[in-house]
């Protein structure tokens, strides 16, 4: 069973990295000077042994409020380390529109970079990302809809195959449950909706393209 699981996970860590291995890091910027750390679990849904389950990607991350409208953050993908891959994503979230209506969402932008380095072949790659976040901030909850855009700078895949698609979009929607010192996050993602399902495993997708993913997160305030 262990060898069977490894046979599935190893290729998935390579194929699905451009579809993101973690939920959206920061939606609403933190107050100035506030520090937050968090952990996440989850990934694309697959049919495994007759059950629909998320791939168990994990990550740890932290954020710091530069000012009331800008937060810097960085995350380490811990599951990738178990397979000799170092993966780090970092960026900042900037609030660009604050709504005065409870129905019209606030808007923030998140430019980021995702760096991958394989210890097996000493190869590294960098993937830029830009997220557009629409969110409704309530006293105990935060609801959001994010349009995530990954950009592939490389011209070839690992085995010299030419890359023809350099833009990979993802649609995310989620909710955050706010507590005085802790925030819980639940996010649903439609990964790469314009891409055909890969044949490595059977992904769960009602449209027959891309894959649905589910992610859980918990964040702790340090201040």
C-alpha cells in the first residue's frame, strides 16, 4: 500500500504544482504590525480506492502587516520536502478598494512568486502569480472569491517537451471563521478549468476538465 501511494503522489507533486498546493494565503491585509502564522492541508480531489479524497498537501506560512492596506507573507510547502523538492511561495497582498456597502465586495491584489528547486536534479524554476480577491468582511466571517493566475516562464517541461500554455487560471471561493486569536479557513478551488484531466489519476471534476480541490487552514495571531 505504501508503494502504491508513493507511486501516485510523486508524479502529482510535479504535475499539479502549477495549480497551487495551498489555499489563498491572505485575502484582507492585516492591521499594521500584526503577525500571523498558519498551517494548511488539502489539495485536488481524486478517486482513490473508491473514495473521493483530497491529496494531502501540507504547508506552513507566516504574514506581517506592513501597514493597514499591505501585508507581506511567505509559505513553505512541507509535503514537497518529503519528496526532495523545496517549494517556497512569497508575495504581498494590497487592498485596492474598500466598499461602503455590505453587498459590494472589497478588492485586494496579491502578486506572488513561487520558487521550486529539486534536490534530485538540482533544477530550479520560478512561477509568477497574480490573484484578484473579492471579499465580504463580516464580524465573525470573511467570504471571498479569488481569480488566481499562474504564469509559466519555462519553454520546456522536465523531459524537453515544449510548453504551449503559459497561463494557468484557477477559481477559488472560501470562508474564514474569525475568532479573537485564531482564524479557520475552508476553501474550494477549481484548478486549471481549461485543461483536460491528466491520466495519472482520476481527478474529480464535474466538467471533465481541470480538478476540484478542497483545502483547510488555521491561522494564529502572534500579536
